[in-house]
C-alpha cells in the first residue's frame, strides 16, 4: 500500500452508510478487504469479508467482491451493521412491457425514468421489483440480482434480456462477457458531426470533482479509467441536433453521454 494515501472516514446521516473512504491519488492496487482493515477499527478480516459477501461494501456505487483492487480516487462505502437496501428486494405490481418470452428468457422494453435495480436513493419502483412480482424463482447473477444479465441507464429506454433459468443466466452472461451479442442505441445529441460515421475511444472513469458523473480520462492523467469504444453513424442532421446510431464494444456507465460530450 502506498504511503501517499489520502482518505477520509465519515459517519453518514443515513444509518445504512457508516463509513466512507476516498482512496488517494497515490493508492497502489490493494484488495478492498485488506484496504478496509487499515481504516476500520475493531473489524476482523473475516467480518469485513462477510460484509462484502452480503453486499455491505460498494466501490463507486457498485457492490464488489473481496478481491476487488482499490484504485486511486475510488469512493468506498461501508454499512456493516445494517443490510443494504439493495438486498431487501420487495415484489411490486409494476406493469411490464414484454416484447418476447419463452421458457428460458424474457425481453422487456424498459421505459425511460425506471431504474434497473435498487441502489442508493432508489430502493423501490425498479425493474427488478417488477420482475420478481411477475416471475418466480429467477436466478441470481454474480451480484445477487434476480434475472439481470445487463442493464441500461435510468433515463434510457430500451430492451433488456432477463434470464429465467440458471442455464440461460450462464449462457447469456457468457455472451455479454465475450461481446458476441451486439447492442445498438439510438440517441439525439446536440450539434453536428463533421464525419457522418466514426469511432470514439476514450477511457471512462469517475469525475475527480463530481463523483456522481463520469468523464473521459486522458492518457497522461494518473487514473486512466476503463477502456471504452463507441462506433457511431449519423442517421439524421436536424440542424441544432443530430440523430445517431451507436454500437458499443464496451458497456461503461453513461458511455454514450460521456463520449458524445
């Protein structure tokens, strides 16, 4: 662990988040369970690992496993004493727009404004709350989220594939991991393009000043984020705005918004 670590520990007003740490710019890669051992008093490694297993530790808003390597500027939050809201799934009778279904999977058209899974600030009214009401015994993915194979942003509308069986979960997850499945998005963006088609490449990570936003990190910056590739084609030029078709090689949070910006 680097000696040049900047971090803070705060007790949140929300009782479900007892600790918050921000890894400094000099943080060397370190397992998150070992990282937390250095900053949480009276916490054994087994307790930390159990909390991580139960989803009580998030990094940049995502539940992680014990072997996750902490990186510079990571935002780490811990809620050991109370189970996170995300794990308290409640079935809700929310209408679903189902465009295809068979014995193995279902394809749902998610409307804009609906969150895919519960998370900080969104503990009900999500797609998963609706899914577990309409379907019984959905298989959990690696993050213990029933049926979920992939996701899209809250304000994005579009099709989501949901696994109904363990076999479908395994096969669909493998396809998304191998990038053999293709996703196309239609977006309206401000401005006009000099080139009517092209590729945008730029590593995406958390904004250093606003942790709720993502940004493109340049090659000469300390934290370079994760690789992201977006292929675009302009389908309509409407003057002030353009309609584009995007095919993503990667699935980073807010990827289209960040790359188009």
